[in-house]
C-alpha cells in the first residue's frame, strides 16, 4: 500500500507561505486510527527520498493502548473494548485517545547530519514554530 492511498494523508498540508517549498510540512490529520498512522510512518521511513521535506503530523488517536518492547499483558488490567497494539518502540504501555494532541516528527536525521543535542534542539524549535502558527505562545526552559 502506498502512503498516498491513505485518504487522510491526502489532506492539504499546512504551509505558512503558499507556493513555497517548506523546510517542514505540517499536516493536521484530526482523529486517526493508531495502526494506520503507524503503518504510514513506517512506510514513509522505509521509502522516503532524501529530497523529501521533513514533516510534522498533528493528530489525535482513537482509543488504543500501545505496548512497547518492555510491555507485558499483565500491565493492562482491563482494556475492555480498547485495542492493544504491540509495537517496536521501547517502553511499556501508553494510552492514546481523543483529546490528546500528538505530534509525530518525521525527520531525516542523516540528511540533516544531527547528533543527539542537535536533534533535540531541532524538535524543540519545530514544535515552538508549529505552536506559534496556531497562535500559542510557548518557550523552552
């Protein structure tokens, strides 16, 4: 499946100046199924061209528990009808649901030649700029 096959991905990306090629594309994707977003991110990471701009995806997830590599079934006491998705990240269990804003940064760190500190600074600055575009004032420590 191609990334563009996901109807939600075809949403027009936000760009502060129409007609320009942004350094980073911001996509406001609304409420989404976790597994579809996860699959799309994996596809993009595995098939992305070096010339493609980096992206930030802003969205909320339908109710889901994600269970990282350290997660165990006993960590989720009563999931009820909420799906549990086993994923390849570190950590144990995380709940995602409506009302939680999630920002996924899809950054080509090789192209940008980032070390750990530079990556953290870039993420901070990208999120601050995105919040500013929404009229939200934010600062770092």
